[in-house]
C-alpha cells in the first residue's frame, strides 16, 4: 500500500465547559454517576447508546461516550473512517482483512462509520461487509453528498444509502466539503423530516474553507447538527475559531484526519511514548493522538481510518479510560511541536 501520509482528502475544496452537556466524556464511572447504574455490566455501551433494540452487544465497559448536543444521544468517541482504506473493489483478500477490522471495531465498542461517494468502492465494501458480519443494524452510519445540483444530489444519496445497505435510514448525511451546500441543505432538511436520517452535517478538511464554515455556523446553526472537520496534534487551526463556535452553537464535532493522514506517526518515529502518558491510560502513540482530540470539549468523536486489524485494536484504546486535562494537553502539544 502506498504511503498516504502526505495526502489530504480535499480534491475540491466546521459554552463553556458544562458537565451536563455534550462536552464531558461519559465513561462507565460517569454513567454510573449519572444514574445508569442499573445498566452496569456487559451491555452498558449499547444500552446507553440506543433507544431502539440493537444486536451484537458489546462487552467493553470503559468506552468513552460523548453526547450529541442536539439530541442527547450518546455515541462512542472513536469511530472508523473509510477513505482509501475501504476502497478495495472486489479484492477478496483485502475484503476479508477489512471484515476482521469491522468485527474488531464493533467488538471493542465502536459504532460510527464514515464514508462518501468520493471514496470509490468504500460505500459498497462497507455495506457488503456490514451485512456479511451481521452488524448492519448495529452501526451508526454516516456518509456524504458530493455533487452539484438538487436532482443529482437526490440520486447520489439514494445510491449511497443502497450501497451502504441502509436504503431507508442512516444516522448522518453530510454535505462533503460544502459542495453546493445551500441547495443540498434544503433537501437534507426534508429527508430528515421524513426520517431518512437523524442528523445533518457539513464537512471540510481544508483551512481554506474555515471562513465559509464559520459563516454557515454563525448564520444558520439550527440547520446543522454535525460539523466534520480536521483537527489533530498536527493540524490545530480549527481549534482557534471553528471548534469553539460549533460548541457554542450546540453543533457536534466529528474529527477527520485525526492522525493528519498518518503524518503524525512519522513525526514521533523512534521516540518513546512519554512516561506521563500512562496517567491518562495511554499506551501507544495512536492513543496519545486520539486522546488529545477527544479531550477537546467541542469534540464528539474522531474517525481514524485503518485497514490493519492491529492498528484498529490499538486505536480503539484511544477511546477508553481517562482523558488528559488542560495542562496535560499543553504538554502534549510541546511533544509534537
Ligand atoms: N472533507 C472530508 O469530509 C474528509 C476529509 C478527510 C478525511 N475524512 C474522513 O476522515 C477519515 C480519517 O481521515 P484520513 O483517512 O484522511 O486520515 P487519518 O485517519 O488521520 O490517518 C489514516 C492513516 O493512518 C494510518 N494509521 C491508522 N492507525 C494507525 C496506527 N495505530 N499506527 C500506525 N498507522 C496508523 C493508516 O494506515 P493503516 O491502514 O496502515 O493503519 C492511514 O495511513 C477518512 O477515512 C474519512 O472517512 C473526511
């Protein structure tokens, strides 16, 4: 597989801390504090997550859950991206490996998967594997619309939902890179009202679009439930204006490029993890990177991509246990520079 560390998926051109709103990680202990003690035990995560019955109960008990401000729904903080990693076409060997990635993801408490019609065969591969593994109804599915024109957008969304094997309902539909955003938002609102999806989002991973994203969040925050944007120890600009704005407007933030496309691993190559990382249950660089993101009060989840089952297992550890405090976050920034 080619080195993707320099790539950025952007072929065309996102209150103060309140423990009772969406900015505090809901760990198992916190869930118990919140009165969910009756749920303590093996089925804690799915029971907290979903009001409708789901299959395949997870057995993870310290998965960090974050609350979506608009609805109060709680979601696991680490999801799964599919750009490039799931674009494997009909290659059986790679599909088998990705089936294992998806099974492990779910077994370790993951639910949120993110795709796009821009990602080649990724939607079809994800849909096929979700059915094959029996997980289709237990995933929280996000995809995007990425085309100009209303009729074209409708056709593309129908196609995407069919490919994802969720023809009548997915959780989140996003306008990819703000493409034809005003026009698509009208359609998305109508589809949301019909129950085709639960949430509406917009995405970017380009600093050039931050101004347009901020203008949209300022002007029409009620139309948008989710902002997907790049943020990591290697790409911090969104934390200056856009993340606080999203938090203030009650818009959940889904973080893309959590490893800066993989570049962060190169930045710390051959360096040992600082000893103090164990103070927030961190045992690997991938967890260091993810916990930095998840400890930002605006962030609801991060969606790292991987095609490697071992990387997947390591990444899921970034969504469990304690998170760093503000002082520790500054220290983490100094480590990467
Ligand atoms: N505008 C948008 O809407 C937009 C833009 C960008 C991204 N996204 C979404 O966000 C997702 C994540 O972003 P991304 O895929 O660009 O980048 P990323 O998640 O920051 O990085 C992915 C890279 O990190 C590597 N990696 C993952 N876990 C690792 C580990 N534990 N150790 C070492 N290497 C590891 C992966 O390789 P291996 O496969 O070898 O693990 C892959 O090369 C995308 O897949 C997509 O769903 C959306």
